[in-house]
């Protein structure tokens, strides 16, 4: 299923965050959204999910305006990882991840969602099986982030929208999560994620969207969009970038 963006523009008051832009997010595509703090990455991601109204234009899922979809039907197709969430959930990690099955089973389903194979598989994928019986609120920041991503995967949507999925993760977990997202696209799904590291975009994503001042966007295949000069302009810093080195990538100077 495709997510089509048609002449979408976003603004906060008089400030333009996204000039009218159209593009399509298709199956087997992983999009990285890059931009400095305050560029509007989160607002754009929310617009793609249908929870933030665009200033103009529309987002279409399967050719239908996303605002007209029933929320339960939409949740079966699109999953959204918010940037922040209250840690005050008192249930176990397994219970927390199992909440993702509500769009498929309903609130009062007799068969326990925590026994759903998708929940078990997602816990294993995020290396949380041994923590399944822990109280969610007792987890570290990184463990909690992995549980949130596990919940997203347990929802089994075709399209994953993730706002800074690498928050709080150590290096090994960052690489593991990006590998999982790449695997989702390899199996026919779609991914859109906001990132701060252009190296991860180049290594794991097929496409990129870079958000500049005044709502200007540059988007397309990642190797054409994420270049040294483009990244320097985007973030206002100088880089040593002798090519995408397998061990180091670009270096700030």
C-alpha cells in the first residue's frame, strides 16, 4: 500500500515549515527525514500519520484521504512511534507490547493479546524476552525505547512512522534497530523515520528527505540527496567526508 503526499504544506503561524510538495512512499522504501532542531520533522511525520492537519494539501493512503479512514482500520495499516511518551505505565513489558494488538482484536477480545505470536516475536526481535515480566516503568530509558519499538512492530502495520527511533539507545542497539527497519522494508513494508545521523540514513535507507529553512525540501534516492555539501548546508557545519567509510563514515571538524 502506498502513502501519497499531494501538495502538502505545513505552517506554524506565519512560519512555513513545508512548502507545497508531492511525493509517494511505496512498498520496500525506507525514508529518512533529516533536518535541524525545530525544522518541523515531527509535525511532518504526524501529518503523514493523519494526526496533524496540513496547512494545505492532503495525504492519501491507498488513494483515499487519510483523514477519512476509520482509526481502527488506519491503525492496522500505519503505526506511529511518538518521540516522547509518559513512562508511567504500571503493567509489565509484555502487557505493554500487547496493547498493540487492540486494533486487530478489540478491547474486549476473550483471547489474551499477550499470547499473540506477534507479541512474542516482537519481544524477541527487540531482545526483550527476558524482560517481559518486568514492570514497564522500572526499565531504563534505552530498554523502554526498545519496548516502544516492540509495541510498534507487534501492531504489524505495513507502514512504520518513527519519530527519532534511536533515542536513548546505545550504539549496538541503534544498529540493531536500523537493521530491523531495513528488514521490514525488505519484506515489502515501508518505513519513514526522523534521524539525526546521516550515516544511518546512507547505510539503511533507500530515500531521504532533508528539511531546510523556509520550508524548502530536498528529497529522492538517499545517495543523491545526502551528500557532503548538502549535509554541511543543512546543519551549518563542516565535515571530513572521504566517502562512506565502512568503519567511520563522515567526521565533524
